[in-house]
C-alpha cells in the first residue's frame, strides 16, 4: 500500500493472529487487577437514573480530568520501561478499561489514590490487547503506535466507542506506514502491524484529516523515531497538547504543541515522569449548560480557563454568560437566556469543527440549552453524521426541534420540557438528556446509563451535592 493511499477494508478474512485462547482469557479475568477493582458504575448497564426535574443546580464543583487526554497519556506509558506517575485521572469506565488493557500487556499498575496511578512497562508480555476490552473503547487503538515500538509487532482489533457516525482508521494507518510500519493484515475485525527495523523512521506527514487520535499515535511513534518528523494538518485539541507536555517531560523533543504543525526530533530513549491530567473542558461545558437551564448559581473550580474561549463565546451567543474568578468560572443564576440575533436578521448558528472551533462533544449540550432560550438557532453538527439522532428523545419531552438532515437541526425556544423515559445512545447525548431531565417538569427515568458513566465520573453523586434530585436504581 502506498503512503498516500487509503487502505481498503474488505469483509472479514483469516488474520495472521488468533488472540488469547479461552483459557488465557479466563486466567486473565481471575488475576488480581489492582487498578480495576469493582467500583461504582461498573454494572451501570443494569442500572437506571431516576431524576426529578425543576430544581436549581448550584454550589461549587471541580471538573474531572480530561478523559481524552488520559487515554493517550496511559498509552504513552508503553514508550518507556521507567515508572510513570499520572494524577487527576478520571475514575470512569473507559479509563478502567484502558488500564485493564495495559495490565494485560504486562504493565505493573499501582493505584496510589482514586485519581493517581504509578505505572511501569518494564516487562511487557504480549503484543495483542485483550480483544473484548479493546473492542469496547475507541481509545484502545492508541496502543498501536507505542506497543509496536516496544514489541516490533502488534495485532489490534477494530476499536469500539460511541456510534456517532463514520470514524475512519485510515489516517492512523497512513501515519504508522509513513513512519516505517508495515501493515500485514487488515479487515473489519482488526489489523496486524510489524516494524521491520528496530525503530520508527522520521518522515514528513500531511494528515488527510485533523484526526485527534491519529495525531496522538503519530506523536507517540515519532518521538522515538530515528530522525526528524513533521506532522502537518495535525489536531491541536487540549488533550493533544496534554500528551505533548507529557512526552516532553519524558525527554521528547516536540515543537508546535497547540498548532497544526508539529515538529519532532526523535530520541533513542524516554525516561519516566510525573504528569497531571488537565481539567476536562467538555465536562466544564456540560456544567455551564446544566447551571443555565436549571437557573442555578454554579462555581466551577479550576476550570482550565485558557481552553474555554470558544465554549464561552458559543454559550454567550445563546444568552448564557460566564464570569472568570481567577482560575475558576462562575455561571450566575437567573440569566435571561435570549439568543443573540445575527446582523440582517439571519438565523443564528452553532456549529462545531476541529480545535479551536466549538467541540463536537458539546453540540448536544448546546442543543438542550437552546430549547430553554428565547429565540431560534440552527445547530450544525459538521463532524459526525449520526450525532443528532438523539434529539427524538428531546422532542418527546416537548422540545421544539426540527431535524433538517443528518447534520442540521433548528431549535425554537423556550419550550416547557416534561419528564420522560429515556435511553441514552452515547456519552454526550446521555449527558444532554440528563440535563434536559433536570430542567423538565416531573420525574424522568434514564436508561442505558453506562454510556454516561463511560465519560462522567460519579455523576449522580456529584449532582446530588449540587441540589439535584437524582439516584440510581436497578433495572
């Protein structure tokens, strides 16, 4: 396959790898996994949330660490045999799955406290992540680059994650091949990579799309490559910047973090380090929306203000103002929430895009907020073609939403929402529907809540502390 070509994905074929045997999988399940002991939310596929709406949400809350930074940072532990300590790790299902995958590969894991881990990849014992777990989370494919560097060969199943539209892997394959990997097998089931030489080799790469996870895989491969690498059209999201900071702390030479051009000078060896995950800007945006629609006064502590400029601008367009108080962000109570009109009377628009544009992960939250605002707004979801399908649940609650096509919806507000029984389709839509339930009249039942637990830590406990009437029940 040429470096500029797109890899075809044929139907299932017999791969040159078989995965763990049933006996090996059983033994793995019986091992003591220090990082992944049974904790709240692990059986949330069998649980539901009962939510009584109409109560203001107020007080103080601290956002969890950024899930989308924690996943690549954990994968980067494989790049060194020295100890790495990571703090502010969110205690959520996707992160527990990622740590389980690392343990299965032979990484030693010590859980120092609920949000701090010390990991060491000194004695790796495999070249294939445990299949069932890897297929559950999108982030499992981040193991490909670093594991291939350490083991010389890696077999990766097709990853899981939210079903919000077409999520290509072609860009990952492009960057790994350009850096010297050879793709031996490929199907819809998975992939097998080998590294013919002992190291990646530097290259000049132009990504065919500004993929976050492909940029992260490229970074982790290039940082230990022989020679220099340039990555153009790179993703620049805060979580990519966080990975750059960690790799630099390990001795990596990276310039251009936060821009669309990254320059990396490969080093022979990386050291251990201590790294703290930054606040999750998506969770901050969720809390802004929650406080606004419930009319509460909420102080979001250590909010990562530097990464909130576009998020605050879009909420301001909806009539939701926020105030900075040092490193903290306040959402004042009782805002009028009037959508700001465009010049010439055009319908205002909320659209997403690659950073620094408004994050796609927050379009669902903004849609719920718009239902409670005075005026009309067009929500234009450009990134994923299935991300707006969840609005049928919002419409059943009384929202006035016209789904124009796969990517656009018109929201007319304000609408009085009524309680409903809701099933959550993915992480962000699940949180959006939870927010809708908290501002609706009556008591709602939210099912399939393991989707919310994949991305929001102990959300029922944290919202209860802010005045929400919310509790878990078995299905």
